[in-house]
C-alpha cells in the first residue's frame, strides 16, 4: 500500500471536490485518510437507487450530525442532484464534505450545482516517484504509475482491461459523439501524438472528421483528466516558435498500451518517448500537488531547436534517455538561453553522474526526482 503525497487532512479547511481519473486511488486514499468519516458510496447500486429516487433524504439524514462532521460522497456524478442537498447542508450546518468524482465535465455540461466556490478542488494523480520506495525507472516508464498496475505481474492484462472498460466505454459514453468508431480511432491517434506537437488538421484527416471535432475530442480527454495539453512558450525575440500545444495522456502506461509498446528497451526511440512522458508526468503532478503558480510549457522553434519543459520563468529542462550526455544534447538549451536570460538550465537523463557543463546542469534521473519532490527546483 502506498503512502500518497496528497494530504487531504491538510487540504480540508473547507469542503473539497476530489477529482482524478479512474484507478488513481481516490477511494483508497479517502478510506485511509478519514476512517471515521461517514462514507456514502454511490457505486453501490442500492444506495445509488435510493438517493436517485429521493435526493432530499440526504438532507434529512445529515442535518443533525455533530458539529464538524466529515462526510465523503464517492462518485457524485452517479447522482449529481445530491449537490443541491449538499449546498443546503453547507448553509445549515458546519459539515465538511469531500465530494469525489472522475471529472467535473458531466456536472458542468448538464448545469448541475457546483457549490459556488464552497468546495475547493483537489486532484489525485497516478503514483509519483516520491510515493514509491526505490522506484524502478524502467518499470515506471514501461508500465506507468496507476497504483494497481505499477507493481503487478499481469500489468499488461490490467492495462488492457483499463483501456477497454474505461477509455473505450466510459469515455465514449461521456463524449456523446455520433461516430463512436471515429472517437475510438482518435484515442489511438492521440497516443501516436503523445508528447508531440498537436496538428488538428492531420489528426482530423486520420480520423476522417473535422478539425473542430478533434478539438472537442481533446477537450473531452482534458475534462475527464485522461490527458493534458502543454502550451508552447512563446516569449521570444530572435526565433520563430511553434505555438500549438503538445498532448500527453495522464499516464505513460496507458499511452504505451495504446501504442503497443509493451517491452521498452533503453536506447530505443520508443523508450526515449516514454521516458520523456514519465518525467513530464512527474512535473505535472508536482505542480498540481503544490498548487504552484509556475506554468508548465515547452519551447520549439521552426528550425527544430527544442526544450521539453519550461517551468514559469525559472527553469528550462531538456529530457534525454541516454546514459552519456554529450555537447550535442545541450544545443536546445543553449539556443533557448540565447533567447531568455535568468533561467536555470538542466538536462535530465539516465547519465549516472550528476555534474555541470558550463551553465547547464546534467542531472541523473533519480537525483532529479529527489530534487523535485524536496522542493529544490522551483
């Protein structure tokens, strides 16, 4: 069992929405963090049916709870009408609610009560290196970091099941698209563009739909927390830069499975893509968990110079999966430093010797992860 970085007890100054993709461990974390809280599981069909028929029963059930009681309502999207009753209870009591869901998309789309800022949003990501003692980098890069999958011997079967049941069924149902075959094709094409600059027109041609439809499909993946768009860093004075975003699935193991990358070997192009994804996944989670004001972006010029991750106006990171960093691997950072001054410049790689080359830090991946989660980078 993993000890998660997200401390819900510290976050619970007011009520919370806890969002996160399926199987990131939301229910487990809630049970661990609040063993004495009242827990209402709307995935229990009998409980769900009772509240659907009479949502006001929640108010009657909770109105006389002791002061400062904690009530957890898991999978609120099953009975979103309960949000009106929660809102009433917030005015009438001092109950603190933790309202759990895979995304807010369904609530917003149908105009359900989102409590007018009275519940703070928190996000649970897949596992991060800080939560795994002696993390195996190759294992994380290959299998991904969903809690049930990272340490499993049958991880390929579990990933297949996750994608078939969740991505292909629940996300398709969430999408409300007419052409389900096109959306399923899109899921695979999105994996092909994982970590790449998004070209909506090319993807639309591959899926035989309009570009505007592809943009909506990507927004579905973002809203359901299954993917992230990383914007381009566009502050520049000398070079023309690409302004389209990059896309990453929320977990590298999911992207690997969609791309049929099952046994990744160091030194291959496939491993390099997955390694970059893994590092970006760590950065996304750290920024989310720490509520950092620093935005994550990337930099890419039309002449092909690139830096994989720009953190705010402080840190530029190039990600390389090789075990021997040489001067040729530093070209992107050097070009970026000619455009922007004052940035800390860093290459993260499998090179086991952390050192400096002029203004550029060359950092072994495990040293980088320790620095990141110790708050030493930004």
